[in-house]
């Protein structure tokens, strides 16, 4: 797996959705060459990392360190470690900031956890798995066709097959961890929907959310019903009131239909529901702690 180093100040994850339930093996996609026990063991390790006292205390220690910043203290970031340093040593430490740690005069140091960003790694794995599978398939065909070099091809095949297996298992580890840590209900059929959200710079940015299929069906039905209502309203307006618009207000039934159409209450209720779903998914934990912090 590819580890990433967190940014200098980690965001507050205290409000994120997350849990540590029993691991359901049925959530692992079947493949004859992967080891389910190995996958479950690794997922459990990562979940224990996230729920560990060491990680919880790290966030407290990091917050306390930043609260000390001001006239008396400042920080230096070196690789994955942040150092709290007294201002009296500032001039000296600027000169030796890139030297060995033993020469650094610090009050406290905190080494961040190593984090793996789930969406990034999932995208990487798609290409890696496809490429490796192609290599394994070609080598398998060479074994059948090339009798002279069969032994050498078998060794090469076994090597690449093992790497292919590791990639498949990593994919399942990440998927299973994401489902369990975020308590995602896999029984509901969902559809990927892109919502455009306005950013601080005024530009729109699309983000994919998983919306329940039943909600999508309801939205399509409501939109269809609205189109039908619109056509009925327009037909009545054009046929009855183009030449006598002042009489429209006397047609209470048509006026009620127009009011109901404009209020669009059914769609407002659906929108409220999807907003709650999106807010929940925005709080999903999208990283894995591959190495715990030190402080």
C-alpha cells in the first residue's frame, strides 16, 4: 500500500461517522485466489488503529501543541514530525533545521500517523489490477504454448500471480474497511449521483454520492407527474384564458393546481432526504491509519 503523510494540522475527525462492528465475511467479493482470513485480519488491525487510545491521545496532544504557539513557541515540520520549539532558540534552529534531529532543540515532538487515502488508492488499484491480470493471463498462455521455456515461465507466472493476489486482497481490505468503519448498509440498492456544489471561489465542483434506488425512482415519478401537470395547466390556460386572463382567478380548481405545482412539496421532501444522506456521506472516514502516531 502507498502511505501518505497527513497535512501539517490534521482536521477534526471527532464528528465523523464510524464504528467497530463484527466483520461480516460475506461483504468480501469472492475470488478463488484470495485469502479471506488474511483480509479480515488486516481490516481488524486497521479498525483497531482508528479506535486506539494512541490515536485518540495523539489528537489531544496535537491540539495542545498548537495551542502553545505564540510569542513563546513556534513549530518546525520535518518529514512526518512536528517539533515545538522555544522562541529563544529560533535563530539557532533555523540554521540547523535540515540537520539531524539530535541537534534540534525542541520542547516536544509529535510524529503524525501514516494515512492511506482510500479513494486515491482505489483508483490506483483499478489500473494496477487490470495491468497485472493482463500479465498473468499472457504468462499462462505462454506456459501452455512454449514448452522449451516452460519452467522459467512458470516461475515468472507464480511471481506475478502472487503480486496479482496481493492487489486483489488489498482492494478487498480497503473496500471492507470502508463499509464497516462507516456502517454502510450494503443491502440497499444505490445509484451513483453527481451533485454540483458551489465552492468558495464561485466555481461548481461535482461530487459523487450513493443515493438509494427507491429515492431515484420516486424522483423520476415526481418529475414525470410534474411534466404531466404542467401540460394540463398550460392546455387549460391556452384554451380558456389567453383572451380573458382576468377570469383566471375565478377558476379555483385551476388556481389550486397551479399553486400545488409551484410549491412542489413532494420534491422538497425528497431534497431534504437527499441532503441528509449527503451530509452523512460527507462525514464518512476516507482514510486508513497504516501506522500509529508517536508523541
